[in-house]
């Protein structure tokens, strides 16, 4: 009797799945599987989908996926599992609503909009994987595709590393165009199709976890399971040669998670999963001991600790700066996608990089969304982690075990790695993580019947929820479409505008024609998306270039006014981009409106005192006005900055020749040109 009671729920489950596959809900499940496969496989193949020209089309597929879910709920609401949502689902919905609210109140609407669209995409993937797949095999198909993708990435990482001679650029292959050269910067580390070893290795960690879970907890034939173990080991080789220290730690977290799952729910004795985990760890340590390059990477941290220079280590500095930002913007943060613009105002004079993100997803969340958004995100993290430790039903099939084990291992790995990197800001990795998490938390048959204090019934909503999702998918699709069209035109215009730098020896007519063509392209891009901050800045630059070529002062002022108008629109779209103030100052200089130019430069260097490019243009301003001593002081300040002052050395040499010829004392290095009276004498031109 015990045996029959164990078998009956499985056969009933098969019957339900078979019947569902023939219903509209079943067709929606097939469509959902196909769309998820496209999104999850295509994302990692091109730079982790971290380029807008590739990311935005993927978001278009997400809009279609959202539409399918809405149609499904409208046709047959709450079929099978989706009858109530729990605290995890509520936290996702609340966070999405909060992100939308912060987007609408952000100082940089365009970049916040991009992040808000990504967040909604992650939520869509999570819900689609948790509730949108009718059959367990559909989830297993996605897990199997991840294994295949990981094996392909490992092979490509090997090929790109071993068949590209970085010393001979003619022999180097640039898979994504000659401008994408990250694999040369990181050589000889493996980077696969990502260009970055850290995010490449994170995908391999998730794929390795999937292969080991399928090999350990499935009931596939043993030869196939052995192949899966072998493929997992091969992907571990790719993780090792990425030399990503965070990925090594996350792989350890994934292995431990699989061992814990094996002890709790496996069919073998406890010592077997423990022994398997130890073998993998020992093998990894042995490989580390044979790799001088890997040892060198770890030695960097050891040397920093021993010499007491940890505070100068780039990731430590980023974390320290992030905490300062959070201290100044505690409640609601600076806004989604604003770190790249806010951080330069906080970085020290020893930080020699332009950071797009801090190497910590948690701190990035705290900075962008404040304590409010951070609390919602941490609640989600804790709720998901606790949910993965729930007890599986006694009649759970092996497919459920594979999905839960894969999700648990991937979640553990990325939750740890997010302490050291920004995988959740790489669309391909974030989409994959939330897909595996949704599959791991997928409701098993019979679980929906049990009530819990943390669940809320959706039945009263009926088909209105589906109608709401359809409306949301249309609005989301329109936003993605207009942003994508504008960006495509903008990217093409950028390529045309870059050609201007190569036409110095060409006729003035050719240069003017190319400038006019570029301006028309930007205006076309802005007709689709008037808030495209990048396009607005480029439009101002193009008008400024045209103004600089005008010999007639009246014509120059006219073009300069157009540039200032474009920069003013850019400031409205992104009020925290300090480079716009410097550009406005350069435009005022062309129009000989020197006091206004000085105000713009002062705003820029005050906001970012360690950016050499701002001091350099201030030096140009002083030189144009004939204030050579102050010009040299500004150039010397630029040279002391950690970046941006590379062009100032040549200007200093020329100025010193002029100063020596005029018998003017050379200023002391580091003298701040802003400290002296600026307009004590009438402006003159050299």
C-alpha cells in the first residue's frame, strides 16, 4: 500500500501535464519555453548582452514573453499552479514598482529608464520560469541548454586565448568588431564571448552547477550522467583559467550547495556527495598550485595586506566610495543607473579609473536605491534562500530535484559572487540567474493546495490580471522600441561623427557635409527618443565643432547658441553629468563669453577635482585669454590628477617657453589657479 500511494501522485501528475500540453495553457507553455530559450541562450553569446545594440532587441523578446503570459492568464486564469503568490513574489512586484518610481524621479531619466527596463525583464523571466512552464521537462530543456551553452563557452574561451597573439594585432581575431578589444586587455585569461573573465566565469559556474545537478540527481542512464560529470569538469577548467577569484569562491559555494542538497534529498549515503565535493575542491587546489599566474592573482591581495596598502586597492576604494555615496543619499539613493556619474565626485586622488559600477551588487543597490530599495532586495534574497531550504514533498519526481538543486547552486554561487562583482548588472547573467531561481522555486504538483500565512490568493482578480499584463507588455514594448530605434540611429551617427577626426587634410566642404549629415542623424534619433542623453550631448558637440570652423564671428555665435541649446537639453535629461558643464565652457570660449565659460569650468572642477580633463580645458581657457601663468597652473593640476591630464604635459612645455621668453616666474607645482583672482584684468586674446 505504501508503494501504491507513492506512485499514484506521479501518474496523476503525468496525466495533468499531458492534458495541459494540449490546452491553450499548454501552448502558452511551449511558447514560453521557446522565448526563454532565445533570451537565455542569445544573451551570453555577444558580450553578455551588455551593449545596447544587442541588449534592447533581447528586451523586445522579453516584451513578447510578457504578452504571452498575459494572454495565458486571460484565456484560462490561474490554471494549474498560479492561484496565489507568496512573499517572494510580492517583494519582486514591490521592488519593480519602486524602481519605476525612482526612474520617474531620477536626475538622469535615460539611463535610469534603461535599468528599469532591465529590472522588469528580470522579474518577467523569474515569474515566467516559476509559473509559466506547464511541464517539468520544459524546465529541464532550459537547464540542458545552459549546459550546452557552458560547454561552448569553455571551448570558445580556450580558442580565443590560445589562437590570438596579442603581440601581433594582425593575427588577432576580434569577434565583435575591431573596437571590442577587452580580450586583449585581459589576455591570457579566458573571457569567452563576454570579453570579461569575471562574468564569463560566472556563467560557467551556473552551467557547471547545472551539469553536476543533472548528473547527480536525475535518473538518466549512467553513461549519460558520467558525460555530464565530465562536461562539468571541463567547464571548471574554463573557470580556473578565467583567473577570476570571485568565480573561484562562487564555484566553491555552488559545490557546497549541491553537497548540502545531496545530503538532504539525495538517494545515496551522505558520505558520497561529501566525498565528491572534496574531490572537486582538491582538484581545483592542485591546479592552482601548478599555475603561477593564478598564484600571482592571489598574491596581489596578500601583498596589499602585508604592505598595508589595502586602502589603495581598487575594489576597496570603490567600496569605500560607495559607502560615502550611501551616507549622503541614505533613504532613496541617487537613482537607477547613476553610479557612473555620481562616483567621480567621491573618488580619491589615487583612483586612476572611470568606474561604471562598484564591484559589489549589494553596494550598488544601496547607492542607487537607498535603504528603501536595499531593504526590499535583501528581503528577497533572504526569502529565496530560506525557500530553497524547504522540504521537498515525498512524492517529488527527480525532475523537481534537478531543478531545485540547479537553482539552489546557482543562487548560492551568484549571491556570494555579488559581494565581489556586478553580475546582476550584466543582463545575460542576471537573466540566467533569475531563470534558474524561478525554476528552482517552481511550485510542484500539490503544493498549491497548502495554505500559508505568506500567500495571497489571486483568484478574485480573475482575467483582470492577464489584461493588466497585456497592457504592461504593450507599454514596455513601446518603450523598448523607441529606445532601440533611437540608439540604433545614434550608434550609426557616432560612426559617421568619428570620421570627422580623420578628415583634417580634407576639404572644408567635405568636413561641413559630414558634420551636417551627423547633425541630421542625431536629430532623427531624438525624434524617436527626445530624452536620449547621449544623443543630446553629441548634438551639442557637433554644433560646437561647426561653430569652431566659422570665420565670421556672428556665424560662430549662431552655431554656438545651437550647441548651448543642445547642452541645456542634455543637462535637463542628465543633470549629474559634469562633462556637459565643461562642454558648455568650451562653447562659451568659442563665443568669447569668457566669464560664463569660467563659471562652467569652475562647476566642473569643483564637482570632480581629480579629473584631469577638466583642469586641462580650464588651462586652455586661460591660455586663450592670455593668462599664461594661470594656464600653466591649471595644466600642472591636470598632470597631478590620476587620469585625464595626459595632454597637459605638452602644453606645459610650450607655455614655459613663452613664460621664459617673457621672463615670467614659473608657478609652483600644485598651485590652484582658482585660488587667485581671476578677472583682475580685462580679457585679452593671444
